[in-house]
C-alpha cells in the first residue's frame, strides 16, 4: 500500500493507520523520514522501516542516502574553482538534517579555501520555490550582492534564476546559480541547472531490496541489524554556472 502525506499534513495519523494495518514494513521518503513521531509509532508497532534520503542515521532503522555534506562541499569547491569568492547560500528547512549537513559542507569548503563565511550571504529557505524567491531577493538586494548563489535544492535554485531574470541579470554571465538533487525541474528551466545528482530511483530500489531482506530475516526468525547504505552523488554541470564576469574599474574623467 502507498500512503500519501503532504508536508505539514496528518502524517502522524497516517503512521498510526499504517501501524494498525498489519503491513510487514514501511519505506519512509523525505521529509517524512525526518519525523521522529512517525518513526516512534512504527518502532512501537515493531514495524521494520527504511528511510530514504535521511539526513541522520540511527541503529534503530535502515537508511539509504548520499553524503550531503560531501556533495555540498564538492559543489562549493566547484564554484570557487570558477573564480567566485562572493558566494551566496540558500539553506533548506532547518527541521531537515540534510539542510544542516549541506550548510556545513558549504561552510567548510570556504574555510579550507581561506575564506570567511559572510553571514549576509546566507539566506533561509524552506526547500520551496516560494521561499527561494524571497531568499534570492534578499541576497540580490545587498549592496554588494554575491556573484554566485548555491541553493540547497533545485526548486530554490530555479526561483533564484527567475529573480535574476526579472532583474535583468544574465545567468550565468552576471550570476552563477547552482542547485541540489537534479530533479526534473533542473532541465526544464533556462538555463539548465548545474546541480548535484541525487540518485533517487536507485535509492528507492535499494531501500525496497533492504526492506525485503529485513522482512525475510524476521520471518525466518533471524535478527537483522540496521543497514546504512551510502550511494554516490554526481556533480552535473550544465549551463547555469560560469566564471565571474570581470569588469574594468570605474575611472573618473576629471583630471587634477
């Protein structure tokens, strides 16, 4: 059975119904996998579960994920290698552990490059397109705006591109924009997004295989320890990133 839960919806009640249904196990996609109340209900019912794209790991349940910290660090290092030093970052929902891990990767990449974290260049988002619009406006309203913006997911990156276009900025000529996840949106906007590919289909397949193994072990009377599977991410470069545009210094025509 498949139970659809919207973000902020009655996921706790859905978890109770699932626990009472007698199913053998559950796969928890994000952001439901971050909901401790949901996990507690399923654990109390003795139901095995596998979290997909969970930011935090536990010995109480299996999980399939990527290295969010390493992926964000790799993207930041890529942007730095292009020549950018004024880099904005849009955080995801702080209730999601992967948001913190991606921010940590961004911060540490700057630190290793000898650059301080400019707090003005960090804007809060919620993983939604709407929040990306607000965050991009905040960053581009700065007296010295960033020359590149790295958003914690593709929705917020796409919103950043939209704000740049509305302001008459060329992407990537005037502003580099990079995302995270490599969703369908990344290749349906113009320019197509440079982003981190998170192999969701493969993660789901591995999660299902893992859950089946746990269920079979239980039926055979064997204990099955929690498995934490870490899959590879990939930095996908498309058309939304470039070296910062070099402009000549302003010279006064007044002679002294």
